């Protein structure tokens, strides 16, 4: 800032600073409004939901977990059947939990195993 040597210069500097002060006040009010709007519960929930949906691993995780649950359920039904004693149902539940966890934790191994099975089936079909 320059040295002010006259009354006119002082008035001009005061006017300029008043203008800058008013502009900064408006910017501050705008930023406060934006911050207040972003902190509303509805907007917080929307932002969180958007972050979850846009997550690149979400679909993969859902598919892997669903595959594990389905395989565990099928294993339990095959092992226990429609009727089973208490011990058999307990063992079926334990096996179901183990299969579900194993498939959900190691989806790449399950995918490669599935691909090998499909290749074997398709190669036998082509031979016939």
C-alpha cells in the first residue's frame, strides 16, 4: 500500500477498503451458506450413499458375498437335507458358515476353479 499524503487520497483508500470489506463479507456469507447446507443430515446421508455407490469395489464385494452365501446355503441343504437330527443340523450350519466364509474370502480361487470346471465340461462336449 502507498503512503497517503492528502485528504482525497485518504477518502479514496477508505472507499476502496470499504468495498473490499463488503465483498469479503458477501463471500463469507456465501461460504457459510454452502457449509450449513452440506452439514444438513439429509445431505450428509446423500453424500455418504453416493460415496458407497461410486465405490469401485462395491459390485465385486456384493457378488463375492452373495456367491459365498448361496454356496453355503446349498452345501447346508445337500448335507442336512430336508430332515435331519439336531447334530446333523448343527454340523450343517458349521459347514455352511465355513463354506460361506471360504468363498467370500477367496473369490479368485473359486472363479479359477469354476473356469476349470467349465473348460472340462466344454472340452468333453466338443469330443462327443
